[in-house]
C-alpha cells in the first residue's frame, strides 16, 4: 500500500524553517513520505508567518494558486500551519474553502490526527497555545548539509506593542540543555559545520541553573570544527557573561543580531521595548570592548505611530553611532491584536516610505564603508559552495556573516574553512584571493589565549 506523501512550503523566519523540520519528523514517524513537489503530494501544508501584513497577503495569494491543484486532485488535503493559522483560523477555514485544517505552532504532535480528519471530510483545527510544549524529544527531519537551525526555546514574554508573537507562539519556555547538546552531537556526526541557535529572545533561555551563556558554551565544546550563531537577541537580556562566553570560544561567531527598532526613547517606550538608547549603546560599547572585531546587525521599524521627524533623525543618529554591518528595515505595519493596533496609525504611508528609504540609503552607505575597511585583511570563510552568479567562483561566509567570493581551485571543497585575502568589497559582498585551507576551529584554544 502506497504511503501518503506531504509537501510543505515554508514562509517567514528561521523559526518557521525549524518548525517545518519538526513537522516533517512527526509525519515521517507516522508513515508519511516527503513529496518533491505539490503535484505528487496527498497533503500540502503552508507554514506561515504573521509578523507583517505583506507576509499574510502572500499566503492568501498562494492559497488561491493552490485551488487548481485541488481541482485536479479532489482528495488533496490543504492545511495552514504556524502563526497565521492561530491568528486567522476562522477566516482560513470558513471563508477560504480550500483550507481543510489549521494547526498552530503548539499542536504539531496532533497533525496526523488532523490530517486523518481532513481525509474523512472534517475540518481539523488545533490552535491552542501551550506553556510547556518545546518538542524537546523530537529530532527534526533534516537533509544532509552544512548549516542547521536549532530552536532552543519557544514563545516570548516581552509583549512589544507592535508584535503578535506572544499571541501566536505563546509564552517563553526553554528546551533542556541536554536535548540541545545531543542534537548538536547528532549534527556533528553527520558533518554539519554551522549551527544557529534560535529563539524569539534567545538571551532569556533558562533551564534550571543554566542560562544562554551556559548553553552556548556547552554547544561550542561539542565539536570545535563547528561554528555557532544565535538569533534573536533582546537588548534588555544581553549579559556580560554572555559576551565573555562569546569571546572565550573560537567557534562562537563574533556576530550579534541586536534589534534596536528605533532611535528615540519616546518611541521605544511606546513600543514597550524596556530599554533606552543610552542602555543600548552601552551594550554595543561593552561588546566591542570584550569581543575584538565583533559585528552587529539590527532591525529597524520606520513610521511607528506618532513618530516625528525628530524621532526619525534619532534613528539615523543611532545608526551612525553603531555603524551596523547590516540591517533589516521595514515600514510599520499594524497587526490586529497588538496594543499598537489600537494606536492611531498617523504617519502617512508616503512619509513612512520616504523615511524608510533614508534609513536604507544610510545603511547601504555604512555597510559599504565598513566593508572597505576589510580590503587587504585576511578572513576565515566557511565554503558553502559555488557562487550563484558563476561556477568559476566559490562562495562562503565569514564568522561576522559577510558573504565572500573567491576563485575556484582544485584544493578546496564545500565545508572547508579557508583563509581569504580581501581585495574588493561592495555593500553586500567581499571578494578575495584564496590563501590556504585552515583548521582554525579544530582546537580548543580560547580566543583570548
């Protein structure tokens, strides 16, 4: 008897990608095969994101496109997973007739049950949030590769006024340190070379007496040929202990994604960000003191309710002071159910767009200048494969998350760490010449040794 097959499309952040791997593991354990495309699938699942309005609109558009597949295969089950499923379950099931089930982030264990219901003609709905579910005992389904993402905690307790995450993913709860370390060991045995530890706010990880710095240290010691990143950090919870832990281990990347969101204390207060710009800049200075060569990226929202020209200038000022290597920059998008949704969205779209463009232009200028400073410097690069633009060049990343392109040669293979001398740089990319293969991460010396 042929097994049912499942095809999953994933939208949104790395957390959603990690959730898709959990879902595939659950379904594989229940006899499902992974389909290579929609046409050959019995079950099509869309793993969704609700962070911004345009993300939801993309999903609605995609559901419309799926109608033609379901018309050809009347028995096909279509489901929506993730944040959008929890937030818009009524609209998805009752108004969008194509959707047979909606399953929120904390109900994935019941997916086989919901799929069976859908095959029997019933609607499957599971959107309850949990205070305990972490999928701690489930080893995610992963294809072999170099990079992997591990969710170390779920949910968020910060309740920023613009964010739906506490309502779509629930409150904070952490996985056990032992289960995470075991997952790292399994990935090491399979040849993975880079791990990103994920959480809506990884700094608040807590399991017993172990905090996030302890978790990072434990992971770093599993395999010194693997390097580790983490995302996302909240400025309120960055500790000196965490910064010193990054400094101590060679295979913990000198890169911190630290969302600032806005440069005005008045706007930060309205956002309920729980820190001031002065505190934020103190963290930046402390990190640069403790971790030589540390780089930063950030998130910035333009046009939050009541934002004035002076508030906007304050954001530009912070960007110039910090000099981020990169930034994710967005116009404010009201999200139903958040506190900010009840505020008047009083910054005109035209003004939001103009201010956002000024933010983007400034960041591009800073990124270009920061990258120019690396010319004639040597960087350690993890080779990810051939360049997307030419099969005559390799592409890889530095531990500060910068893409590097260098000429193909017979000695280098995917997964090698190589030393490259930078010869040219653009806003987004470094170019250089191969020097040698290195085993930089293959020993347990401290960075400060």
